[in-house]
C-alpha cells in the first residue's frame, strides 16, 4: 500500500512480565508455538502491502535484533525502504540517562526519520499486540471518514488496568479517553492509530515545544475536542501482552480451534522467522492431547493442554499439563509439570514436580536448571 507507512513501538517492559522480559523486550516474547509478539504487527502491515516499516527500539533489544535480521522473512529486505530499526535515545536527568518516556518523545527523537517518510499516512502499532488486524480496511475507513486520527478498539471483556479506553459516540467518533483506570470502561484501545504524516509532524513539534511526551494524554485526551478522532472497532481476537497472567491466559486460548482460526486466517497469514528444523517425533508411548507442538520436538512422555515451541524434548514418563514450554527446553524422565511457563533452554531434572495454578502460573527464567 503505497500511501501507508508503518511504525512499531518495541517497548522494553510492559506491566508485570517478570522473567519473560529479563533478557528481551515485550515485543520479542515468544507466542503461539513458533511466533514472536512482533511478528503479528509486522504481518499485519505486510498483509496490507505496507513496504516501509520503522521499529522504534527501547531497551533489551538484542533478542529482537537477532529475530528481525534484515526483515527478509516478512519481505521487508529492500534496497529502498523496507525494514528500518530506529535505536533508542536518552534524555539526561540528575541520576543519569533514561530511555524515552512516551510515544511523542520517541517520535521526536526520530523526527528526521519521520520527515523522510515517502507515504502520506502513517499507522502506528505497539509491538506487543497479538492480533490479525485488517490494516488495509482500517486505512480505507480512515480516509473515507475524513478523520484526523483513527484509533483501533476492541469490544471485549479482557480489560487491563494500564490500558487505554475510549468512549464512542453514535457516529463512531471518540468522545472521551481514559487510561490508568482501576475499573476500566468503554472500548479497549489496541495501541493502533492511523494519522497523516503532515498532522503527525505537527503534533510532535507542538508537543515537543511544550515539553509534552505522551501520545495518550497530550494528544488523544487533551486534543479530543479539537481533532476528529474516529474509532475502528475490531471484533476478532486481540491480546496485549502486559502480564504473566495475561500471557498465560491468552496462550491457552489458542488451544480453541475457533480462536486459532480467527488469529491465523488464510486471508492474512502471520509470518515468522524460519526455524529450519525437522518434523517433531512422537514416541510409541508418547501422547499429545489438545496441544500445539512446534517443529523439532521429541515427545516420549505425555503432553496435554500445552504449547511446546520448537526443539522441546519430553522424555519417557514425563507429564506436561497446562504448560507453555519455550524453545529447546528439556523435560527429563518422570518429571511432572502443571501450569508452568519455561523460558528457553530450561532443564527440568528427572523426577522433579513443579506445580502452579491457572490463576498463578510459575515462570522459569531462561537457562534455569531445576
């Protein structure tokens, strides 16, 4: 889509993700058996024929750099345009240098990049949003409505305290903006916005001149009366990875066929980095029940209601139930895991028993040996 440019914000930390972001940004969290969170934003843009994408980095981004590479897995490795990685900047305070404090400050830090955008419109997305959005449809609605800004909202019951919420009028126009609510109300914002390049530059310059840093507070909330902010309501699956509990709950939802069909629809495929692994192996005594299994796994024990990423080994006699097991983890003989999230390269020793709860899944850090 020649008229649309993509910008993805890859935040370092979101909410309470604990060990899941100790060595990576929230955008780089593995999800769904073979994907990273950022794969969904990138795929949403590529499926809308967006060929130029800038990713604003924050901190702990080495994992994200390794994953993205040149962008060729998303057809974004190009001589002109394509994928551009925008390093984080710092501002000085009494105690030293800190990363950017908000979207506006981040955009002001890459203002020269914004000026060089070839397209007339920009879609901004959060890198930790897991959804299969029809960005082309959002863009078309934005142009037809004559809106200054279009915000993508979800009308579902999965609310988070640190999210942004919109009250919508009869015409679809945003009448009120809320965030940091203890009792969320309205439609949940998905951190996806369409705006013209011209207006975006004006907003960034105006906010910078007033030492304003927040897209939510200093633009959407403060200017809702002077700008025409229109809504686009998404009725499909959408997850924003902000806590361990949300990560676990949303991962387990993928075991429902209807959810998988909505998120991984054939019309808008989700692309991921190629793992180049062989097919998974299921031993004669092994069992897989209602689970998602990545490539290169070896299963000789029992796996039930779980998600296994590529290269996981479950030895004979081991039982894995209601778990999310990241890449290259090893579950030794007769070990038993229930409601556990293991990061990469975790080894569970023979005969060990680890048990969490559906409302309190236990996270094991990368490289742990338990």
